[in-house]
């Protein structure tokens, strides 16, 4: 599995919140094993769309979808509690 490149605004978000290293570490865990314990990977069904998330840390999470080509598209990185 692979992740598509992050959009510029998401890259900036990671830098602004000091999450770049944590994000890379968690993304690597996810790409090797999506059930890695610290990820807390979840499926969130919104209407007819399946959206997933995994944790960067206790406060921040990554929102993504699976693509048909065995890749993931990261659509948002946000504060888990907002």
C-alpha cells in the first residue's frame, strides 16, 4: 500500500502544529500494518461514503479514503476534538 502525496495545505498544517515527524512515523506504521495499536484506525461511514481515520497522537488524526489502486488519499488532518 502507498499514500498519495499530501496537498500543500496539509503539509503546512503539519509544520504549523509541529506534527511532521509524528505524522511520518504513524503513516509508516499504517502503510506496513493498518491495525498497528497506536493508530486506533477507525471506519466512519458518512452517507454512502466510507471514510477512515488514524491517530497521529492523542490530539490529532488523519482522515483518509482508500483508492481502487491500493493507495490512500489523505483528505484532512485535524484536531480530533473539534
